[in-house]
C-alpha cells in the first residue's frame, strides 16, 4: 500500500515538472524574459554560494596562517619585521673565547636583538679555532665574523675581510689589554722568572693570547719558543683555568675575559698574580666579506650600531658598537712585522 501511494505521488510530481517546463518554453518563445531570468538566477545561485564558501574558507585559512605566524614570531623562532637584507638568514661566526656550546648559548640574547633589527633569523656559529672562523668567513659559510684584532688583520690581509664596526667595552672603552698571569704558589714575580716554566698561549691567531704576549717577551729578551715550555690552550678561559689549576705555571688571557670570569665568581682576585699588563689593544672588530652586497653591508653595520638593549649587549661583554677604520689596527701589523710573522702562512 505504501509503495503504491509513493508511486502515485511520484507520477503527480513528474506531471507538474513537465507542465512547468512546457510553460517556460512557451513564455521564452513569446519573448518573456522574466521566467528565463529567474531560472538563470536559480542556476547561478549555487555557484555563487560555492564561490562565497571558497572565499570564506580562504579567509579562514589566511587568518589561521597569520595567527600561526604571529605565534611563531612570539616564540622567537622567526625574525620580526620586513627583511632589511637580501640574505634569508644571517650567520654570525665567533672565535672560540670559551666552550663553543656555552658561547652560542651566551650569545643568543644578542642574536635575537640582531634578528629584530634585520628582520631575518640569526644563527650563532663558533669556529673550532680562530683560523677556522676566518676561513669560514672567506668561504661564505658565515656572513659576519666577530674577530679578535689580530685575527681581523689576518682576515683582512689574507682573506679580503672588511671591517664593519668595533665593539665597545665597559664604560665605552675602545681598547683592552693582554695579561700575563700566574698564581701566588708559583713564586713567579717577573717575566725573567718564567724562563724554563710552562706557559699557555691561547691560539696562534689570538691578539691578547699570542701576538702581544710574544711581543712583550721578545722586547724583554725572552724567546717564547726556546725559553718557555709553551702550549696553545685554544681559548682564553682554557688558558686561565690552566693557570688556576696548576696545569701551567703561567699564561696569557684577555683583560675582559679575565674580569668577566672573576665577576662571575670563578676565582678571587687574590688567586691570581698579574706579572705583566700590555699597552692598550684596539677592541674586537666585526667583519664582513668584502664582496657582500653593499646594501647588506650597510644594513648590518646599522643594525649593530642600533642595538642598545643592555641585556643583549651584556651577553657579548659589550656596551655597544662604533664605526672605526681599518687603519686603527695598523699597530698590530707593526707588531707582526717586528715578530717577523708572515700573515700569508699563519695558521
């Protein structure tokens, strides 16, 4: 009974539909566009609805993507602002002043400040040696190199590096010193007392850890290669710790690294005897590859000059940066000449 009733209803509906189609055709033939327009409208309505739905979906997707990007930026994994350089990422290389992992971790606040200035991610990289950092800049593995004064001279004269800015030390200082140190228990009081003793230099390309100490020794009638039991510690903290532990009788260390370690409570002032303090050494320069795009070099220089955040600067033992000419480092070229060092062969 139910099936028969349904069949009758279907036949009635079919009849109504057929009559409607015939009426529409007749009106169209007579030139009445009203019905035709209505049918066209009803036909295009689903398409319009679909278009609206697609647009709404796109808008929602865009909004979601924008929200996700904002969340990523807030998390600090992507730089904020419009990029100011053509590079998609800036790699800043450091010389090994201390343990590489610790150096990278310590420099992160500064890296984030640099990201905000440049609008691109910043990666901190530390070379296994001073020369490794210099060669990484020359090969393009890194874009910016944070060098010591003498390693900069080597990079500029041998690898075509170009100075960007110079780091300012505590109180706006533009120089630091090399310290030759020992401990009270060695009873070493003068440079002459060091003859025959073990001594830790830092790295062959280190200014305050090798070049300047060697210059001091030569001026005082000591041949560091013959009169000392010399070793290279690799970085300033290693040289300092070697002296503190008694591994070496004496050693060289940069004055800023020395002060930072003492301020951190790693040792007391009475634990160390400073045998000799050098003349002022121009502060560490930041260098770029000379062939880098001019606009990128200018933007990077301005970014360093713009950073004023105390926490970011404290992370890299600086109070700011200042422009300085390459000629500021000629004093180190003169020392290298006195020591008869061939920059083209130095490793």
